C-alpha cells in the first residue's frame, strides 16, 4: 500500500545494520495543528478563505516527538528548516544508511554548498557507480525559487521512510538524486513576509539568487554559478527524469498540485507521449487516492474572468521544462497551489515523488525508449518561434467561485474568491503552438574562435564540439540582420535583442581554431535552439553577440562625396539604382541617408556589421 507504515515496535534490519523503526502514532487533525500555531500564517487574513482539508496522506506524518521526525513534522506541518538545520538533519540520516550519500554540486556566490543526496539500493556515490546498476535515475530539485520549498520537506520525509519505514523497495527499480535546496543563498534570505500570496511555511526564502537572478530563467544562458553547477550535474549523472518543484501564484482553484511538461509539438514528442499516457495517469491516481486534487498546469487568460479560458504553456529553453524538451530529458514542472496550506502541499509532493519511484518498476524500459527516440530523431525542420492559437479541444476546470467588486482603493474591479468549489465546463484553451519561424536543420554550425563566452556556454551544456586543426575553404550560409530591437529594460542581468534575419550563401576560409558543432548528436536540437538567431532563447537574443550591433569605423563627408561621384560615373547600373532610391521622398530629403547609401556599397564598409558570426551549412 502506498501509505503503509512499519509495524509498531518492530526492528528493521537493512544491509547488515540494525536500525530503529519510526513509531506510528496518530497525527494531529488540521484544526489542532492550527491552534498550536496561533490559528494562521501572518498573511492569512488577507488571503482568500480556505476550505478545510484532510486526506489519507496525513498518515505519512509521524509524531512531532518521534526521534526521526523532520523539522517540518516537528512543527506539525507549519515550518521548514533553514539551510544549516536541513543539512544537519540529512547528514544524520545519511550516517545511518549505506543507501545514502551526498555530494556538493558546487558553491553558490555566497560560498554555500549546493548539496545533492544520492539514494540507491547499491549505495552508489558517483556517476560511474550509479550507472553500473542500469536503473533509471530520477533527479528531484527543490527550491529553484527557494521560497517555494515544498519539495525539500517532502523529500526529507521520503528519504527517511526509505531508510526506516519499509520503503527500500522504491529503490529496487530506480535511483533518486535529491537536491533539497537549489537556490541556497536565496533560501537564507528568509522571512515571514517574502511571499505574500503563499500559505506558509512560516519563514520563506527569496525568489531570486544573491545576485538577483531568477534561476528558472537561466537554463539557456546559464549565467549563474548555481545553474552552471546544475547543468554540469545533469551531464555527469545523466538522469532519465527531471522533477522541478515549485509553488505557483495566480488564481484560486481546487487543485493542490498541478504539473506541466513539454507539449507534443515540441522537440521531444516521444517523451511527451510517455509523460501524457504513462506518467500522468499513474500520478493522478495516486494523488487522488491520497485525498489530493491533481491537475494540469494552466494559466488564466484573464484572472478576473475565468470564462475567458486558459493558456497551456509551451515553454522555451530558459525554463526547466522547456530546457528538458530541447535536450530530450523528460522534465516535469510541479506547481503546488500557493493558497493551499504548506502542510497539504508538502504531503501532495511526497505522494507524487513516491508514486514516481513506484512507477519505474513497470515503466523504466518505455521511458528509456522514449528518450532514445527523441535523442536520435534529427528532424529536418525545427520551429524556433511560436505563435498563440486556440486549441481544438476545450477543458473542464475545477475552480473556486468568486465575485467582482469595485475597489475604492484602486478604483478598479477586484476579484473576491469565496472558497466554494465551482466547476467550469469546456473552457477555451490557447497555447503558443502555431509555428511562426521554422528553419532547416543544418549539418553543422561553425563558431569563430574569438567568441569564447559562447563556446564556453555550449560546453557547459554538454554539446559536443570539435576544433578545426587547419584552415578550410568551404561554402556556407550566414545570417545578416535586417532589423533589430533592443529591450528598453534590463532583463535577468542582460540586454536582450530581437532580430529579423535573412540567409546568404558565401564561400569563405575558416581559420584553424574554428569550432564546429555537428547537429547529429543527442544535444543537437539544443544547439540549434541556442544558435539560431530568431530562436527566443538563442544566445544572440540573450546578448552574447551584442558587439555586432555596434559600428566602429566611419567615413567623413569630405571623403564620401568624391567617392560617390566616382562610383556613379564608373557604374551606370548603380547610378540607375540611386535614381530609383531618390523616388522615396524621405530618403531624398535625408543627406545622411544618401551618403550612407554609397558608403554601404563601397569596399570600405564594415562587412561584419549586422552579420551573425556563426555560420551554418546549407
């Protein structure tokens, strides 16, 4: 049974060690817990009303006085431990079992280790020893937004029960990698007032890192040390399933746990089919049996009018699940509902994680097959820019009833959720599934050696590259930028730029040291999404190539005038083209534009200006 606990007073013998078993005691009811903590969180009075909840998953919690109660359980489901207390508790647990070990993925900017717990039946403690058991590996990370920390406390309980509560069988068919706190510095910027829209824990971490970067916008560009550590870990430990645990904001509804993953239109259709038809039904069934209400991750088109329907997310590679789609790593974004109490959200996450490990007993082979299919599919055409469209099928929705009131404070209408369940039938659904820009798959890209930061980031992602050892004359294609627009504000530490391009054929000699990236490799699709300039999360749009938008050589008017006169005299076709250009009144009345017209057609013009330096095969 999913929620069974070990027998009272029993002694559990595990791999030669005699270990104490948790004493199964009655868990306090929700109203008793609330009274013990002053009836509410600090922000409870400004949040919508809450329907009482009690589910079978409450049996998972042990008594607060149990020697192996987690800090979450010691607080009766109201609090989450700080960094030091979390790691101390995990260290104590690891010391009791050869199935557990931990490694540091690296240091944060403030000098904290980002710890990862390795749980395997064989006691593996390295990527090499873990791979030898030939089981799928599930990587679970909590606290990428460290105020949204439910996954940490759920994972601590689950690891404890694997060691002490007859749940070792969960590691029979899978390995578990658990990162309890990803954004460790943000986790320690903790307080009661950090997430006003969220019911607990009592103290919550901060959404961004110590350098104010949002890690779940950083997968593609990988600017932060934390993200670089995580991507390197993915490359080394090679997980088969990646689970990223969040807590959402937005509207009120009945679901306490929602999950999202790539759509069938994405780059990993076989993984989508596995998640949709094998994973989701099993997880939904387990959550429902435990007294939770699971649902699909959607966002309201209009938070004040649910009847307008929803947006179904098709994420780009800056996000965890969009990145997983691009690198063919099935990735699940868990969004627990922020208006549900912390206790309820943690228990829902526990059920989801336990059920995931259970599922591997029957689905490990099909999961591996899906990943292989996606990794070696090599589609001839790839969509790099999507537009929104209404989907053919609507969706029923388990909502919460509400009313709209005029606000004397804002002067606008404000929504008032009343806590009463309300079902909505066949609401419209929109999603960015309409292809706006498609590109042919090149055999390879070629990056000049001087673009070191670009090459370094591609290497961090694990994309295979080779360096040309001698100069080579080749016929290739190059994008030239027709127009561009820089964002007016900084975003995630960068000045982003959007572009429109056209592709030209050229013959050139590539110098030794040029980096070649073949797209027929498992991460070839990711390379395309990072190197195609009109891809929303291309390195160009993230600002890695911004110097190409600066013109650094000029020509004075006194020089361009005689040069232009000679060009007109020597080239009748050019003279005719100039006369045609003068038919445009704005051009004819702009002396600088007229002189620039000749400069751009002269041999003095900078041919590298607005030329994307990454070349591609035809």
